[in-house]
């Protein structure tokens, strides 16, 4: 039932129909979650969606009172078919696998009520959110089974595609690979936001891609001993649906479709492109819009990375994901995961000539800092220290001050791939091995690939939030590396 991934360069073929994914019948777009499902399909009729129909997480409704919108997330165990026809033990937010999408608006006051029913400590990090460290969801604020964490925050950033996932010490990989991940859409009042597709599930589509490691019994692996299991399979999922031998179908009722791509894999790199070799129009990187829409033939997403694209559809387009192993073992091959077929007669207006103004930092007066990613055997280090305990994180903490302007030289002293993620503020790539970025790489980032032996310079300004108790984190988003110590604290103190 679960074929071995096709070798690189060989497109995945449509296989036998996957068993029913939707639980509780056809869910209308935007419908509240019913039963154990947090998914909807683009199926507005009363008929059940076909097994190959693209599904996507429901939009989570908040409750607004006194100017604060409250969202409820239940972290719970469940089961899900990560391999077609095989039941895996999984975890999800408000369901068995993955979580609902949240829409935040710049300036909005939000209260999250997150209940832990996992039987283990956890936290939830709002990946890419510019919020105080106390509500950022790092390991310092881990909460135990049965507890509810209720951070309040004010959305304070431009439009972007963020995500949320656990971030407790030593358990992040296990909890994320078992399904604890969801998307956050931040909207703002910019002209670009007004001009771009924004009808969730209609022309604004979340695409959460994952490549996992699973044994034939469906046990999802997350650590070294698990990855050393014989005969592992590396299934590829789109919004939680296995696409190893299935191409999902989506009918676009608007000519212009916006896709929000997230690589929620624990390690592997996912490169998205059209099977016909055509271009997609990239509009955003992790932390917001590009200065202008940019035609690209492929988008390479390291673990934790996001991108937004739009497609103006005149005919069906099939998207493929090329999987590149991000760790010593991992997936590979090419998977045709989604065919979008237009059923639309509208003519969209031209995209705005300018989506955003990005002032490139003049880093000549920025404070320089060195971040070295290294390893000692199986222990992963930042600046020589393994961040596997809070004590280690404090001893190795980077301390900066509010309004500091910094340029970091991030050197990968290993031969392994790393995906460098900084909490709190967006950064700009200054150079990769001495070469200035071009194209979409000049956009705002919070996650950047650092290949083995390379050096990436990034620049950032620590605006808005000072604290002397709660740290942000900087770490590798290859989750095994994070759990194995490639993480350090960052304290932004008042100046
Ligand atoms: Cu790493």
C-alpha cells in the first residue's frame, strides 16, 4: 500500500485510491471542525470528497471579547494514516494530525488558550511571530500535561505566513513529526494584501509539506535510534495526506490562486516546482512580501521555511516536490502532489508593481557577532555549547540590547546541512559565502539554509521587546539537531 519513494527525477505516479481521509463526511470550506478532523476540502457540494481531493486545515474561529480575540487549541493524541492504509500514533491540535489555521491581523490583540493533553511537557512556539519572549513559546515556558497556557500577545508585524509547533527541550522533534504543526496567516492593511487573493480555501491555499521517517508498522521516527531502524519509509505528505502515489486535485474557482508553502519536515529539504517547467510568481518569503512579484522556476524550502506564490491559471498546473535528504538519512525523489485545475472565468487585475519596500540594511555600523554551528560526535553545538538544558542555554546565552543593530556571521563548521532559525525579529541575508543575495533571497527571512562548510551573514535589528528573564531562541530547525543541542538562548535586555 505504500510504495517506496520514486528515485530522483522520476515523477510519482497516481496510484490506487487512498482510503478515505475526511472524517465526518464532507466538510464545507470554513466549517467548524467536527469529530477528530480539522480539515476541509474544496468541495462545496453535499457529495463526499473523492479520496484524491486536496484537503486543508480548517480556519480556527476565535472569540472576541473586550477587544481581545481568544483562540483555543487542544494538544491531543490520535491516529492518522501517514502511510496509506497503515495507522500511526499521532498528535494534533484540535484533531488527530496537524492543526487548524489561524488568521491574525497586524495590531490585533490575541489570547491563545493552549491545553496540553499529550501526557508530556510541551510548549507552543509561534514561529516567525514578533512577540515578547515570555509569550514566544520557547522551552522556558514549557507546561505540563493537563495544564493550559494562556499567553496574550499583540500582533505586531506585516503580512506573512507563520506557523506554530512545539518547542520543549528534547521533545520538539517527536512532537512535531507526530503531527503538531499548524499555519498562521498574518494579514495587514497594506495595498499588497488588499490586491492579493485572500479567500481562505478558495484562492488562498495553505500547503503544508512534510517528509517523515516511518517504519512499516507506521511508527514515526524522530531520533537517531529510530532513524537507524531497518527498512524505513520516507512518506511525503501534503496537508497531512500521503502523496507517495497520489496527486491531489484542487479546482480553482478563481483564476489567480495563492499558495502558502510550508516545509514542516523534521529535516528534509523540499523544492517545489511545476511539472511543466513553467514559472510560479513568488510574492513572499518567511517574513513578508518581496519588493515585487518575482517569477521563479523552483522554490527551495529548508526545514521550517515558507514561501508564498501566486498562479494565474489558464490551464491545469501540477506541482511537484523534490525531496533532498536533510540529514544522514531521509527522503528522496520527486512527488507530484497537487494538480490545480481552473474552473474560473474572471480576469484578475495585474499584480501591483510594488508589493513592499524593503530597505536593505547598511550594516557598516552594525555590531558584529559570530555564531558557529559545530558538532562533537553526536552532540550538536552552538559556539561550542550544547543547548540541551536550560542551564546550558543560560551559560551560552547571547545577550543584546533593545534597538541593537547586529550582523551575524553564521558559520557551519560541520559537513551537515543546517537550517538556521532566529526567533523574535526578521533578518536580511547579507551574504552567502561572500556573495550578496539576489532574487527572493533579498526578502525578509527567519529561517535560512546553511549548507555544510558554508558561512551566511545575516543582519537584524532588535526592536520592541526587552526582558531580563525570558529568552528567545536561535537554533537549527533540523529538529534532531535542535534536540541534540544546536540551540542557544538570546536575551534582549533594555538598553
Ligand atoms: Cu542542523
